[in-house]
């Protein structure tokens, strides 16, 4: 606004002055209107008179001078003497504070930030395209501006040891934001950790910081000072494609030195095939050199391609199937990278090898996990049964977990684990716990069927629950299958259920009880069935009954319980009323059985149920005179009636029995007598009798 | 019995309708007890087998309800028959209820009961029974009582939503106990006491088929119901009651049915005893 106003004023003065002199001619050529336009062009070709720095220092040299910025009072003192000693000492103030050009003094508060654009346009452009510049454009309050690194009025040249961008100071400068605990490291996505620590320990850091070699690379040497970009950006100096040229800025002849490992091919040209520098020399940790002297695979294979080659110690084959290696995931990793102790200067370079292959030199994090696992702990004790990396992943033919041919491909995992954990195998024999027939059970479980029969690779395999490298027994609190962690483990897939469960009375987040069930207490660990299968539905009542002993008994005294006991599921079972994962105490208003919800719960099956209907005792027992006196006395009344009736009728019958036997004999005798009588009587008489009866 | 029978004459004791009703009663009663007991004793393996035999608890439930319906029909038909008899033969309710051949207990039943007890203990002759003995009357009223008790509670459990509109929910729990225990009493009584009284007592052993044929050999009648015989002879009405015996094939069919019913009854009794003794809870 200020600038516009000033230029308008200036314009008016100029026009009036010029128009007076040239009025005649101009009016002839163009007329009044055109004259003004031409004069406007003329005006912009003139250099405006800049304010002198002394004008500024007239005020700003005063130490007590204050101004306001964003409502805060700040010191706006700039010492003239001091300023002139710095690199920008001769630069006019308005060269950077461009918005003050032609401003009326004293100028207004809340200036725009000073711009470096006037002189440092290239750097400014680089910065704008960089990670920092983009963040700044987004309005990220953590994004650095020029001033953040270079300072403002007291800027020194980069080769001045006192400068904040002097090579040896750069790690500290960058470290202001890029080290542990800073806002940037905490709140923004930075893929590397302990950057400054690692760097200072690295060979570069040591050179720079400990040995004072200013030629040793600092942060900006690799990341560039202004074009800082993520390695995923193809334009970045640390993009995979560019990393070789970045490193070779210093390590010019490195290809010559690395001949034996990378066959002397040019990294810059074949960066898509060859390993990049950082594949072996991790960024920031460059000290870790994997091999002092390189070996080419070809050198190893001169001996190891022979099928007959054997260890002189124990006679095991040392034959390497090169095809296997070439198809493996490590086909870009050289032999000597894993078999690290080779000595290329020896006639037989491998004779110096003393240790077994240590995969953790690359897979350090996995290695740390493994060390904490039962497998790793046993291996540390040199237990012959302990599985090492190669047991599961193979040796030269290692394949990725996404390769169906890999033993660690989802569908192959049960088979892999079974090789030790099947009944009778080494791990199963040592195992003293409750779970048996693990593999068989798993194969028949819903997870096993999903994986093996339906081929669903997303189904839970052994490692999904037990983890791949941190297997621990369930008794260990760190174990993924420890009672405390089971819900979260199952929840990685069954998240919705976990959420419900964690709000239920069975969750340790809600209940203080010590003996809380976790998923496996009801669903089992390895025999998990579909929850809608008959077998599971009937089984679940026993599961609930394992803890809720008394209440389960009373359930089986009611119609619901009796029907389910006959082996049918179409009747109310525990979870039909109490809920499955969202079980809450009936006194909880959110419970399915709370006063508010109970009727709706009954109505799931009994459509016409009323409030009174819900008064049915679903866990009634006639054995409790205190709680259910009516039922107790009804039962004993009925029992009395039963016993009384049977007693009277029984006594009657028992008394009758002997007499009846006698009576039978008497009747038989009577018939016999009568028969004899009939035989003796006259035939005609008997005929007469018969006739009469008919 | 046949070995006692020398003459073809038989005395008609039960009307065709009553015989039919008794057969329906047997069928429905056994169905009800088998399906009902399978639920009552659901914790025994027998019950599980039986329930599956009926095609599941839902099918068993349907059979139970259908049989209950049949039994209620039998009951209503019997009441209708009583009304018909009152109109045609007795004339007034008083005559029907307090008449000589009434099924209601009277003074003679008390005398017969005391007489029987004396006879059991060897202190007297066998009482001379008339149209109905006191134990037959007891059986009749036991069924009458059972019809009301089991029937009413059964209907409550059949339509719980309806009945709890005007009764509290715990009535269903009470109804369950009464229904189930009264049913236990009924089955227990019929399959032991009733079976002994009519079929198993030595003079009738192994089976009295009079309820199916409706007729009894005259000779047997004379001994079994001496008083009724005497009265009929005195009134000269005996001949009105005499009928011909059934064909042997009919008798055989009746015996097959009778044996089936008896065996099922015994089976149920054994099962109940087994459940009560070995796995009661």
C-alpha cells in the first residue's frame, strides 16, 4: 500500500513537471491521453533514488529503539559500526528490506521479512524447490528460512570459521533441528534416527569434527546446502540414482578401489543394477565397513562350484548352487558381504573365516528381536535344537516372504514351524505346556482352513500371532501371546472385536479382577472354530462355565440350558443374552441385560415379549430357598406329593402282590375243578347250558 | 386268559368310543412322556439320543405339542360323552354322579379298600368288586387332576408371551417345576402302579386287554366283578351285555399294540430311574 501511494505521488509530480516543458509537442503527436501513457513507461525506466543506509541508522543505531511485530514489542536496534564489518556491510538496507523502498520515515511497524532474492536468486530458487522451501510454502512453522541458517544482519562468509555455515559448524547447525528430541524429529516424518550421533561417530564425522579436516564432508556435502530433497525424489542428491555421483565428488576413484566387488563398473551409469554406496555404507553410519578387502563372487565360485567340495573339519558339503543364489533375494549381495572374514590377499581367501555368517550385520533390527526370543536365547546358549536364521530362511537360496516358493511365504509357514513343533519333533518333545497337536489343530481351525484350503494369505499363520522373530512363551509378559497382549495381537486383524472387548467387563481396562479371560480362553489358541459353527456355540457355554461355575449350573436347570444340553443351538446361550465381546455387568446401563435393554434382548427371540415376560428367572434354581423361595417351596411341595403318592400306592401294591399270587393259584384250581366237573357231566346237559348262554 | 376261557360268551365293559379314546390317550401320553422326559433329563446321554431320534428338540417340541393337543381333544370328547350319557341314560347330573355305577368314590369304595387291606393281610376274603374298583376310580381321577395341572402349566409354557401379559415372569419358572414334576408323577404312576394294577398283578399277568377289546370272558367277569355280575343276573340284564369274542387276528393285533405300549412304558421307567439315581442334579 505504502509503495503504491508513494509511486502515485511521484508520478503526479513528474507528470506535472514534464508536461509543462513538453506540453506543446506531445499534444500535437499524441494528444493528452497518449502522452500520459508514454510518460508512464518513461517513469519506470528511471532509477528511483534509494534511501541511504545512514537514513536507517539515524534511528536504528539507537540501542533503546523498539518496534512491534505481531503485537510483540521487540528491539529493532542495528549497530551501524558492527553491521558494516559484516559481509553485507555495504549492501543498502532497502536491498533486503525491499518494502521500505521509498517509504516515508519513520516507517510503519510489521515489516515484511527481508528478502535475499535480490542478489541470491539461484539459492533462493533452490531453496523454494527443496524440502525446506516446500514446507515453508505450506506454512509449516518449523520450516527454515535463509535467516534460520545464515542469520540476519551479522552474516559472515562461509569460509570464515566463525560463520554458522562454516563446514565444521554445519553438523551443529543442521543438528539444531535434526537430532533426537527436537520438534522436527518428533513431529515430522524423518526416516533416519540419531543422525547427528551417527554422523559424528562415522568416518566422515570423525574427520570433520575430531581431526578438523574441513574437507571432510558435512551434511551439506551430500544433501547440498539449498536443494535438500528426500531420497525418494529423483532430483535429490541422495536419490538412489544420484548417490554414486554424490559420493564420487570426493571418492573420485572409488570404482577402481571397489573393482573386486562391483567389477569396476560405473555406478553412475548402472545404478539400477549395481548396489548403491549406501547399500553397504549406511548413511550417517559410514564407519561400518563390511569388508576390508573385497572379493568378487567369481573368485569364490572357482572352488565352490565343485559339487565334491567338502569341509576339512566335519566333511559337510561346501558346494554352492550358484543358480539358487542368483534367484535369491540376496543376488545383489556379494559372497564376501556375508562371509565377511575373507582375506583377498590369501591364496585361499576363506581360510581366515572363523565365524558363521552373521545376518545381523545388515538385518540388525531383526537380529535384536531374535536375540530376545526363545529361539535366540536358546541359540545363545548353543542349544543344538535352537533354530538360527538359516533354519527358516535357508542359506544361499533365501527368498523373500512374498515369493510363493519361499519357506516363509504365508502358506508355507505352518509347514516350516511344524518341522520342529509337530508332535514328536525336537521342539514338541521339549515343550511342557498344555497345547498339543498344535499343527493338526491349527490345520483344522478356521485360520488353518482359510490359509491351507482357501489359500487366503492374509489369514493368521503361526507368525501372525507369535511374531516372526520375537517368539516367546505365553508366560513371558513381553510375549505377543501373553494374556495381557492377546487382545492386541488378535486385534491386529480383528480390530473391531478388540475395540468391543476392551470396553467389556472382561477387559483389564474396565475390570480389576486378576483372572480375566483373553480371546484364547474362549476361542482356544490353535483350535479356533468359526463362531457360527454348532460345535463352537455349544462349547462356549462350558467355556463360560469354567469361571462362572454356579451360574452356569443354574442355566442348565432352565429350558434354555436343557435344550442346549441336548445339542441344539437355536436357544438362548450365554452370549445371546450377555453379548459376546461386549459383556458388561447387568447393572451397567450399557449392558444387554440392563433395565433399559433387557426387553429388547428377550425380544430377539420372543417377539411378543412384554416387560413382565422379562421377569422370568433365566438362572433359576429350586435349591436356593433364600433367593428363590417360591421355586424352592414349589419344588418341595411337588416332591412331597410325588413321594406321598408313590409311598401309598407302592405299599398298596406290595401288599397286594403276595395275595394276588395266591388268588391266581386259587383261580387256576377252580378252573381245573370245573373242567373235571364238566367232563363228568352229561354231554346233553352241557349242550343245553351252551344254548342258553348263546 | 384264554386257557381259562371255555365259553365264547363275553361281557361288554367299555364302549367303542371309550376304547378309542384310551388308545389315543396311550399314544399321546407316551409321546408326551418321551419328548418331555428328554428335556427334563437332558443331561443324560439317553436324552440326547432320544432328542436326535425325534429329529431335534424343535421336532420333539412339535410332537409334544401335537400330542398335548390330541390329549386335550380326548379330554373334551370324554366330557362331551359324559354330557351325552347324562342326557340319554342318567337324566340328571345327580343320577350320573351319585348313581350306582358312578365313577365317583362312594361308601362301598371305602369298604372295599378296607376289605382289600384285610384281604392282603390274610384277615378276610377278597371283597366283591362292582362296576368300578376303588383303584380304577383313583386312576381315573388321577388323570383328571393331571389333565388340569399339567395341561394348564403346559399351556403357560407353550404361550409364555401371552400369559406374562397379566402374570409375572416368575410364573413361568413355577409352571416349569409343576409341569415337569407332575409329569414325572403321572408317568411314574401310570407305568408302575397302573401297569401293576391292571396288567402285571399275577391274576392278569402279563396283560389285560379288556380296555382294547372292551369285552371280558364271562367266566372271568364272574370272578373279577362278582357284585356287578350278581346285579346283572338279578336284574336279568346280563344278556344285554353279552357279545361275541373278537377274531384271533384282531386279538393278536391288540396284543402287539399292548406290548409296544407296555415296553415303552417300562423303557421310560428304567430311564427315569437311571437318570434319578446315577445322574440326578
